[in-house]
């Protein structure tokens, strides 16, 4: 296994945080923060945007397995920096406002660059960083730090968009919004490439010290070994259910626009503000997790997520109920990010050998991140078919169901791993 050689662990963590969020900023964060604007400037409906995420997810599905295998054999520095550079190039294409068919190709391309080359390398590097006793802190700080980056960049994006757009948002034309949003895309692309350069320069490794046993292991045998572990299958379900919750954060700004009747800039601010909840929750949960049990906080997260999903599914939160809206959003976000912070921190409890981290992460992610394929189109269909609050209610009913399944799986995982430290 490659040993990461830097001045200190904090610097490694900062590089992992920056790269871990910027790699997904173009394919995901922009549309999450600017959902109503994104639909407008690319002339898409919710189902079409969901279809783009589905294309991304289909490519990612294959990329998780094979990307996990190469993670156990090659340098994280080279994989991660290459992924960032290639992802940034896609941003240049996005800034030209291509056709829907070209967008599908672009999102498939991003599914390869951000998953095959990047995902397993980042998770393995974080697990190495956490050592034997600080997995909760390592993964909690990773996702919390990523949340800080996403929130900060989201705020900068909103600022750039509002400054460039010289007319009032309600009276601006689609062309004027496209021109303003183009600067947001190009700035984001530049930052992704810049982080790739930092990773290439500063995240060094010593390939001579790579663990030859993991390098020469038979990949098929590794896969068979990992799949014999019931905990791995439960982690697949846990991550899948938690990821549905994370996908629903894509429509927070849309709920603000369609149900709470905020304008596009106010809605984008809601999308940006909720991102600030992510670092707070993830860092606090990460600090608490290693002092107790990671699995306890995963169970806690699903319980809170279930409660928040039920509130929104009942359809009581409507225009004028701003305090209730933000309070309910807070509850739902706390549950979502609590689980997200820790679901890879329990790999040790699941008895996954460190040398097989990449392979295990790849296999777990195939099922765990399958919502990339189905969640976007399903949410898009529900939102387009049932206008107003009703479509949002159906989305949160779906989230309620996945929260229940995730809670059951996490309770089972806690039961079979209770003897593992």
C-alpha cells in the first residue's frame, strides 16, 4: 500500500477535503445550489436533469468496481490529480451550454473521471490517515471539511451570479442568466484544475513502499473474499439508503422556490445555507463517534432522517411558514449528514482488510451509490408530474421508505459487529 508522505497528517487531510469536494462540484453541487437557475439556463425539466444524473450513475456503476481494483495497485496522487484535471476540462464544455445529448455524454464522462480514477483512492487514503483508532474523526472531518468547501464555493457562486446579473432576477432574460451563470461554471472549472495541481505537487507517495501482497493479489479472489462478508452487504444497503437522503438535498432549493415561493437567488441561498449544516454535523459526529461507537451514530442518523422525511411528506410546510421550513430542513440535514459522515468509517468493524479497501469500497459503492441511476429520474418524474407541494410530498414519502430500510440494516450491522472494537 502506498504510504502518503507529507509534512503532517493535517496537510494530507486538507488535500483530501479539497479534492474530495471539488471533483463533484461541476456534476452535482452547481445544480444542487442553483437548481431552478440550472434548469432555466440549460432549458431542462426535472426529469431531464435526473436523466443526466442517471447517465452519470450508469457509468459510475462499472467504474466503482474496476476503479476500486486499480486503487489497490496504483498511486493515489496520480489517480486523484488526473481525475481533477480531466473533470475540469468537462467544465469548459458545460460553459458552452451544449445540447441535451451532449450533456448526457458529458455526465457519462464525469462518471468515469470522478469515480474510476478518484473515489476509491480518496477513501483508501482517508482510511490510512485515520489509523486504527481515529476512523470516525478521519471520515467525519473529511466529509465535514468537504461540506465547508461546498458551502463556501456555493456562496461564492451565488455572489458571482448575483454580481454579473445586472438586472433583477425576475425581469432578467434566459440569455442574461446564461451569461452570468457561465462565469460561475468557468470559475468552478478553474478551481477544480487548481486543486488537481496542488494534489499533483504536494500529495506525494513512495511507490517503492507499496505493499507487494496487495499489488499481486488476484482481483477475482479479492472480490470473492469481500462478498462473503455479511457486513459488506449491509453496508451496501446502509449507504444506498443514506445516499437517497443525500440526493434529496438536490431539491431543497427547488422546494424553496416552488413551495415557499422564494425567488431564484433566495432559493440558491437556501441551497447554499444547507451546505453549511454538513460540516457542522459531520465534524461533531466525527468527534463523538470514536469515543462511543460509529454504528450508534449511524442508527441515530437514520432515526432523525426518518423523522425529518415524515414532516415533509405530510405536506404541512408551505409558503409563509419560513421558521418551520428551516427547522425541518435542519432536522432532515442532521440525519442525512450524520450517516454520510460515518458509513465508510465502519470498514474496520466490518472486518475488511486494509489491503482490500479499494476492492471493498468499489463493490459496496456499486449498490450504495445506485441512487445515482434511479433517484434523479424518479424525483424528476414526481416533481414534473405532480405540480406544487404534492410532487415534493411523494419524494419525501420515498425518502421515508428508504430511511426505514436503512435503519433496519444499521441495527443488523450493529448487532453482528458488536464485538468488533
